[in-house]
């Protein structure tokens, strides 16, 4: 982090000093985890550390939370120190009974959120579905209201359970697994159906409004605590929303990869363009395995079709790197050993430059710019001439 | 963590004469076709085995080829280990480089064999002998 | 010890290797062939390896030697029928066999031999092949 031993000592000393001061001023508060970031980092990322704190703090009961907030403000004031609180110590505090009764929200957030949703599940579900339908109004063709309702209802149940059992900040804990799995399925399904990434993420994000509305309703007079709950909920839903987007991306990429593979399958057929002349048009990005298979097929076709000339057309290959070039050369050498000749054509100007740069030596392998040139060469080799008559009418 | 490799079949062949080299070729070929290796994979592995078997016969006094059918994490493989009690190789690195380029009829062909297979390992000690192991995975 | 048969067809010699040769057999073939080229004053030699499943560095060198020796004796040599898997392996091995004439099969090989040994009449075709 760029701390010299001098600064490190100073910071450590500062930390020790403040720990002591803290213990004196706020008895009963336990610091379980301290992370020291460089001054510039803390300056650059105050929001992150703040939100991290706010997510964790609400778990403290009433007075403890206020104390914790004050304590961390006090410790953060000198630049270069950020405190993160371990959740374990928090949960042990969460059983502190609430001093004020009535409609005041208990500050035990995991259960609070679950609590609120649990009590208003039906109305939240209604609002949520309505939000989604509004957002997806153009996509009624892709999903019916019935299915949407069912998906939403299912997720809400899973989500509520996770809020009850899991942390609100860390969605990698096992308690969130069912939610993530469900969202993953929804996301993958929507990717295949043809939804856009944001339409898919709307599933999660549109849940915010209904939940916020209920939280506001429940919070009563405690404005400060509602802010914390809202923040906690929004960060949680953001994480889940982003997760759906990631899964969406992944499944799109999988589809693309599958299509590419299929295209490459189609793109390596060997064509007999004339008696004794084969052509192999290569299309797409070539990886080593695929090139190898294509080349083996070509060599076998040379034997099967008794062809003395094989033209490999690389017009459809966007880049030719050294391994691919070497494969082409090896194939040409193998073909020669078998008694046939390989011509490589379709070499675009950029490819020609790349190959020269890479130092690829084609030796005595014939290379041509176009298939037409390659064919002309092939005919010459076979002693064939093309003559032109005046066209018949 | 590497998955466990299990051996499901083994056979050891003696290497003393020219004919033994042919026998090794045939046996490796038949094992590989049992395991449904592709034709090109078979040809490469058998060729490599032929090179190494010949080394043993030519170099050493006596040797052996030990075949093992492998299974690791769902994939099939074949490993052949060539042992000889010959004089050993003084400079393994140089031996790996020597080949047909030296011009004499008995180039070691080790470098070539290495290029043909998936895994290649060699141990040699002067006065003790040489062991070469080649492996091909499906 | 068995022997690989060498057949005479006009002014050409035909060798068809049908068995998986062990080294001594291969060396014997090399000796036999050179002796026969001299004895029959053959103009050309066709070596058919379409049945060979394995060509390792030793066998490869023997093939190369047979072709070179034939040429030194004033005759032409063509190797025919190399299998794709064998060709791929030889290239991977780095075996240098670039100085020999090759053809897909016996028919094409004979055609090539005729062109190679014939006088200037077909010089055009010969040039195309040579380059």
C-alpha cells in the first residue's frame, strides 16, 4: 500500500490511541476488525465505506447503534483509518431489547425486512407485478401475466426467507443460494426468450418501489431508521439485480459460443470444385482443435476423392496467428507427402502483413490472393485450359 | 488438486530384438483401438512408441515396455513406459535435441517422440539406464 | 528371413510394402532395391506404401535413402499412397522427406514416372511438376 515503516508506525500508534480513547468513551463497544487503507483510498472511497458501515450498523439495537455510529465517526476523522465491523459481534448485540415500544421499528434489519414483507406479502406482490407489467408493457408477447405472477410470487417467498436467515449485505452466504438459483433460472430463461438485459433485471429492480412503500408505511416517526432500512434494501436489491444481469450475460455468451461452434461445423465441408480439385473454405475464428480437425478432413478427402490439388480458402478467417499459420503449413507439407498440392488463397492484405511480421515462411507452398487465381493455377497444373467461345443465343 | 489416476489394465513386453519393436507397435495399436482413440492419435502414439522401443533395443542390452490403461476424472488414457539397462544418457537435453539431423541412421528420435504425445517424461543415469514414459489421453 | 518382393514392370521396378517392417527387413529392402536397379537397368522405381500404418524416423530414413540411391543410380523414384495419418505424423516428427517425388496412388505414380523418365517431348509438363 505504499506505507513506509515510518507511516505505518505512526498509523498503528494512532490506531492504538484511538482504540484506547474509544474504549474509555464508549464502554462496552468491542472492535473486532480493523482494516487500514491508504489515505488516498479512504479519500477516494468514502461512500463505499460509509454504506458498508450503514449496512452493518442497523443491526445494532437502538442506543448501541447510535453509539457505534458516533464511535466510527470519531475513529474515521483522522485520515487513513476506516473501520469495518465484523457481523458476528453485531449479531450478539442484536438481542438488546428495544427501549421504546409501540410502532418504533426494531433495528434488527434482517428480520425487519422479512417481517415487513411477510406481513404485506400479498399487497407487495400485487404492486410488484403491476410495476413489472408497466415496465414490460411491450413484451406481453414473451411472457403472460399468469406466468409473471407465478414467478414473482415464488421469488418473493424465497426472498423473504433469505432475508430472514441471511445477511443483507453478503449474498454469497448459503442462505441466499435458493434466491440466486431462482434468479439464475429466470435470467437464463429470459435470455433465451429474447428479453433485453434491462428487461430481465427489471424483475428484481421493480421490487424496490413496493418494498420501499411498505417500509415507509411501517417506519412511522423514525426517519433516521427508515433511511437505513431503505439503503440496506436498495443495496441488497441492487446486488441481486446485478446478479441477474451477470447470469443473463453469461447465457448470451453461451448461446453465441454454441452458434459459433455450429457455424464452424458447417464451415468446414470439403467441396470438389473440379475433378481432382478440392476446395476447403474456412470460416470464422479458428482455434487449434478446430483447425486440426478441418485439416485432417481435408487430407482424408484428398485420398477419398483422388484429388491432386486442394485449395484452402481463408477469406472468411478474420485473423491468422502463428499457430493457425503453422497448421496450414503442416497440412500443406502432409498433402505433398501424400502426392497432392495445397494452395492457400483468400489472403487479405492485413493477413499478409501479419504473416510477414510473424515471420511465417510459406516456403514452396503456393499462395494466392483469390480463389479465382488459385483455380487458374490448379487448372494449369492439371494441364487444363479454359477457352472462351462466343456465347450461344 | 490432481484427480486420482487409476490403472485398469497393464502388460509388460520384453524388448530385445527387432521383432519385439514390431510387437510393441502392434500391441499399442490394438490397445488404442480398443479405447477408441482416433486414427491420427493412434498413429502418433504408435510411432512414438516405435521410436522409443527401437532406442531400447539398439542402445541398451535389454529392456521392457510397460503398458498401462489409465482412467482419470472421466477421461481415458494410455501410458507406455520404456525401461532399459543401457549405459544411460549423459546429456538428456542434448539427446532431446539430437535426431535425424545428426545424419546417422540411429538418431535418438526423442525430440520427435515428445512432439507426438500428450505427456513425455525421461529419467536417465549414467551406468544405470534410461526410462522414458509417454502418455496419450483421449 | 523374409523379404519384400520387388516386381519388374517394363523399365520400372515396383515395390509394394505390405507388412509392418522390422528394421532388419527394411535395411534388407534398401540393399535389394539398389542391387535390382543396377541389375535390371531400371529407369524408374515406384514404392507403394499404401499399406504402411506407421512410418517412424527409421523407416522414413530408409524410404528417403531408397529414393536418393535410386536417383544416384540414374533412375527416378516415386513414393505413392502415403496415408493421411502417416503424413501428419511425419510432419509432426520433423522428418525431412522433401526431396522425394510423391503421388496419390499407383496409377498416378506410374503416370508421374513416365513423365519423369520421358525425353524432352513432354518438357512442359515435366517443368510444371519439377517446380
